[in-house]
C-alpha cells in the first residue's frame, strides 16, 4: 500500500513538470531565429504570402492566445504538420521515435552487461591489477567524446573490417539489431564507464557494512551474500544514476544517429533545426522531455520497490 501511494504521489508531481515542459518548449521555439512562413516559402517569399502563412498557423495572434491554442492542440494530439515533409508531426514522431527507443534500449542493455560484472570484479579486487586495468580502460572511455568513439568504431568495424553496415536501419528485428549494434555500442561505452564507477564505489561501501558482516557470521555462502545483500543495496544508487543518465543518452543519441545515418528522432531533430521545421522541432522536444520525465518516474518506482523506506 505505501508503494501504491508513492506511485500516485509521483504521478501527481509530474503534472507541474509537464506544464513546465510545455511553457519552456513554447518559449524556446519562439526565440529561434527566422519564422515558419519564411522557411516554407523560401528566401524570395512575398510579404503578403508570409502574412498569410503566419495567419494560418495562428502566429498573428497575441502570444498568450497562441500558448493556450498550443496547449489545447498538444492535449488533443494535434501537433500540426511538418513544414518540409507535409505530413502530421505525430505520425512522423510515431515513425522515428521507436528507432531511437530501440537504440537507447540496446545501449542500456550493453552498458549494464559491461558495467555490472566489471564493477564486481573491480570492487572485489580493489587496488589490485584487475581493478586498476578496468578503471583505466573505462577512464579512457569517459574522456572520449561520443562522436569520436562512433567514428572510430565506424572506421574499424564497418569501413575496414566490414563486419557491420556503415549506417541505415533494417526491416526485420534481426536486421534492425544488426544495424543498430555499432551505434548502441558507441553510446554504451561511455554510459558503462559512468555506471561501473558508481556501482564499484557502492559495492565497496556495502561490502564493509555491518549487516554484511552479520550475514557472513551466520555462515551464508558468499554467492548469496553478494546477490541478496550486496548487489540489491548497491543497485539503489546506481538505478538513480541510470535514470539521470537517460537524458544524456538521448543527447548522445542525436549525435550518434547523425554519425551512423540512423533514421531516428535524433536525426529528425537535427534535420528540423536546419530546415527550420518548427512544428516537428516543437513536437519532438515535448515527446523527448515527457519521455525523460517518465523515465524518472519509473526509476523512482524501482528504487521504492528495492528499498521500501523510500515509499514512506
């Protein structure tokens, strides 16, 4: 019951967050240089045509009226039409966002598969050769920008060895995984480095806790102590970091999708910025911001499940 009440409270707390997202998105889009009418009609547009397009988009109304009109359209699922592609923005996001979600999901899985076992080895072999080697390798990963890692992997495994495609996206599930593996690995390496460093420190702190010493004194096997007591408690802080890093993953995904020519939401955002496609940029900003907020919600719920004291 405390967990259910906690979930309800967190959902209610999201309402002001969503309102804030809408306000910030509305303001930022209108601070961008240029205007949609000029982007649609080109540099040689007549003033009369510009005024006509602005009127059709509601841009000739007072700002406060524009905002309420904007909020109403968002909550009715009408994000307008793409200026350049001439299709509904919601349809465009529905096509591109799953690609980005699959990329982020694969990156998260790869990062966890790398970070968790290596964090255990580094923590259990603290200040020994394995710990030093693991931390050294991941420190290199942390110091390299995402786009540089992507270019290195692309050059080595796609251009030279030809183990993976240079870019694009497949049709079947297997083909999609194959095409997205290198982009996902690009994102996962720096993400795994952050997770491993945090989890290693958490494991070292938990191993030295009194309740772990008590479990050892009861004669519990080391495997049970590690997985039931150490890992469960060490993961709490790591899950928090995991949720906070999703925003960074999405930001890195924009760069990665551009490097690997992945037709996802990040690539669409870059194209909409250069093409001044304001409805698409506005819709994507809202969708990605709400997605990050939902990730924080899920992170808090998982934390409360692992440690019921959080839900009280």
